[in-house]
């Protein structure tokens, strides 16, 4: 069976593989298709396409992004597949939120420095000034400095919202994100819906609201899903007439137990998902 991965990250956000390394790994894994969905940017898409040309790759590549957005005061994530990564409005709006994130990161660096932890911006960028820095970068830095032993401890003691070192972020509105993705010709998909820990009634309300706002798909298959979770989200997809999608949420060594294509070892996203997404896109482009 042809398998795909529609949720991955490179070192243009908080992954550790370059776009070229990601393409090579996808081919080594025997994937039929790969989407690059870096956080709040699509800057890694062009390097990925250049790598594919250089490698003469026949991998089916889908340009994408994963936007961090606000839904009623709660951070959720919206994957956009088949986006026009060169669209001026998309670049302008995502760049604005990346700028806000950078300002927030500078404030957090100062907080860490004031606490006697010598984090620098260069340390977080790790040689890639285009990286969209997330708290995962801070976690990696303080692990290297010997402040904590692992990511779990980093978030529990230094990077959680109750930490005095934490600085809150500003997010794009969820409905604005759906509109933006669609304006670029993309397909908006709710990422990892069970990740937000909503009780079931609230989860249904959110999905119904987002569907009314233009949501097209939902991640049914995901690295952290049990068989029961996959069945449950599959039922949600059918109930709200959403296209199923799925992916590993691969981050390289930042999430060492999650592998490209296979997640925690049992993930398998069928090519049929992509076929249905392409049919949707074609139906819209014909109008």
C-alpha cells in the first residue's frame, strides 16, 4: 500500500532535518508523498523543491504550513496543504506573526539570562537564521547547557505557562487562518484534534464552528493516536463532512520517538487520503 506523510517539520521551524534531508529520508522510507508543514512559515518549501530537482526525486511533494492560531482563547494548530507559498498576503501575514514570535523570544532570552542561564539567539538558531524559533529550541538549548536532562523537565520547570520565564505569544485568529489558507488555494486541516484535551462536547462545538468557518479537513491518523482515537476522529470526519488527513508530525531528533511516515512505529496514512484532497482541490479550481 502506498503511504504518505502530510505533517512534517524541517529546520525552517522546529525540526532538525534540512528540507533536503527530509526529502532523502522520505525516499529512503519509501513514501509516495510528503507535505512540509513548518510552523507559521513556508520558507522551507523552495529549498525542498530545489533538493528534489537536484536529487531527481519522483516523490510527490505538497507545499504546506502549520499555523498556530487562537480559538476562543485556546491555541490550536491549522495545517494548510497545497498553499501558494509565494502568495504575498500569506508571506506578509505569517511574517508578521513570526516577527511577534521573535520579539517574544528576545524577551524570553532576557528572562533566562536574568535567571543566570546564558542562552543566546545564536544558540537557538543553530546556524540557521531563518529558523522559526519555538519553545522546543529553548528546551534543546538548556539541555545542552546541562540545566535540565530532557525536554519534559525543560517544559515542566522552565517553559510552561506557569514559569516566571515564560512570555505569552500572540496568535492569528483561527477563522482568519482558514480564510488565509483558502485564499492561497490551500486546504485548511485541523491538526491533531485530540491534542487540545477538550472534553467531547467542547470538541464537537469547536469542529462544528470551524467547519462553519470553512474548515475542510481533519487529521484522523496521527502519531499519538491509538486505534480507538483514529476510529473516533474518523467518525468526527464523517459526521462533519471533513476530509481525513494524517501525518507523523516528524521533528527529527527534537521528537526522537516519532519517525517519518510511521510515527511511533504503527502509523500508516493511506494514499487515498491524498487522492481525496486532490479531488477537492481540483473541484475548486474548476469553478
